[in-house]
């Protein structure tokens, strides 16, 4: 028996050494999966529209069903992850996301697809904070943790770059259902790796179910009102009813948050100018970027008559520069303070939107693709420093909650941009005219928040 002990001890030591790498691998796969799916679906929208009909409104819901659940549930996902353990939460999220992806791929109609996308979005909200929590728990050393988080971030950036190309290739060859089928082996691989990792501890964290419910109802009602109003007119009774429901749910949310012991969004949080500016900027940047991707996906395929694969390649120069811009943002913040890359990144994005105003059916395709590059550079340059300046302004024990609020507002910006920008182009005979209106709106909002970023603290990140 004693002769086996050294061997067993050696195996245990190797397992402890390998465990953090296993956790990082599964977290990498998780964040890769989320970003790949989000970008790939946009490229496949015209094919989904041809398969199911439903017009622009149906395509808006295909995107927004996912995004609004992602946005709303992010508010409580961090607390849920702590309560049941990050590894369990991540496993549940991956399993749900994989099953929902299968349901998307098998959906017989638009209603079933939208329902499955709702589940996907809820699963994604669970996966995002729990994957980062797994990495933080597995790397107690600060230097190793910083490298691990950098690799985790790269997983998302690589997926953002690959998503349009993968989506275009699969949609153009095997059909749009294949973009959901590709999630299945990735999800299974993530679960297989997670099964070999150590279980995370549970922590007593209170939940706020009524606040969460009213947040979901408010976001869903507002999104439905914008999409339905754009399709059938804002004078329709159902639109007025949804706007009333939004107002009632939003008021209920504010009242609940003022009374519960552990609110999703503490009422005093927005007394900080830094927090308020950060979430507004995050909202606008995501609205501009994801609204642009949604509208251009339709423009490339429905107006320029590009294939799905060619559409994916049109986005590649823009998405490929995001990871490099993330790294440059950190260096710029260290030298000049975080408000500089935040302001400059948004200004570059605004100039990109303004430059695209001159694009139309006669503009060369390579020219349009290169005109999109500044949008990717601006987004990648602004967001890391935006997160840093927010976290620097609040106590460490509230960092998870604040990050959840920031990312929830960012996702909400993306959801509402798809609803609003889709409405601006849907009812127009001249698609290019609607596209230019959306670009003007995005450019003006970005210019305004770029100026507002100068009110952020000067402190270096």
C-alpha cells in the first residue's frame, strides 16, 4: 500500500496543476461560443427571412429575443453564479445554450426560432459572469490571473472576428440551420472539459426575483413596442399597450429596488457621475456597433446582392482589429488615463459612421470593407478602458454587480438599436436612405458621448 502512495500523490499533484488550465480551456470555449453565435446569426438573417418570411420585424426578433434576455438576466446572473457555484452555473448555462441551439436549428417556424433564441439569451447571461468567475477562482496569483483573463478575452475577440465568416460560409453552403448546429460540438466539448475541473464553492448570495421579473417585462415590452410600431405604426393599440406596460414595469422595478435588501441595481449606484457616464457610453457604443452590423448585413445581401460568405468577409477587416485595439487601449490608459481611449475610441467610431454616409450601391466592395475598419478599432479601443474606469470608481465588493449593470446596459443598447435601426430601414423603398439615417443617428450619439467621456476622472487605469 505504501508503494502506491507516492504514485497517487504524484497524480494528485498533476491534477491540481492541470485543473486551472482545464478551467481556462472551458471558459475560453464558453466565451468563444457566445460571441461566435452572436456574430454568425447576423450574417444568416436574410436566409432566415427567406425561409420563414416575417419581414424585417421577424429578423429583428431573431436578434432581439436573444439580446434582451441576455441583457435583463445579466443583472442577477452574477449573484446566481455565486449562490450555486460558478462551475455549476457555467455547466447549466452551457447545457441550456447547447440544447437551445439544437432547438434553433430544428425550428419549424419563426415563432419557435424566436422562443429558442430567448432560451439561448438566458443561458448566455448565466455563462458570461460564471466563466469569468471560474477563471478568477482558479488563478489566485495576480500575474497568472491577469494572463488567464487576457486569454479569456482573446477567446471572445477571436470569435467576433470569425463569426461573420463562419456564419457566411455555413449559411451559404449548408444552410442557415448549420450556424446553430456548429454550437453543439463546442458546447459538448466545454461540458466534457468542465467535468474534469474542480467544483466551485457556493456562497450565500440573496436573489431579487421580483426585480428580475420586472426588468425582463420592461425590456421586452419596450422592444416589442418599437419593433411593432415600426412595422405597423405607432398608433396601433397593441403598441400603446406595450408602452404602457413598459412604463408600469419600469416603475415597479424602481420601487422594488428601493425596498429589497439586495437589489439588482442599488438606487444609490447612479449618484456617481462615473457610473452614470459609463453605462450611458456603454449603451451608445453597443447600439452603434450592433445596429450597424444588423443593418449592413441586410444591405450587403438584399441591396448589393452579395452571398452570405461574401457578406461575412466584408465584416472581417472590421472584426479582426478588435483584439489589437483592446491591447492598445490598456497601454493608452496606463499612459494617459482611461478617459482618453474612451473618448478617442468613440470619436473614431463616429467618424467611421460619417464616412459610410457616402457608400451606396456603386461603391466598391473592398472600399466599404476598409471603411468599416475604424468602427472596429474605435469599439476595441473604448470598451476595455470603459470597464476599467467603472470598476476603479466603486468598492471591490460591488465590482461584480457594477460590471453586470454595465454589460446589461450594453446589451440593452444593442437590442434597442436593432429594433430602432430596423424600423428606420424597413418601411423605405430606398434602403440606402434608411441606412444613411441610421448612420447619422449613430454618429451623433457617439460624438455626444465622446464629448461626455471628457467628464470622466483623469486618474490613470
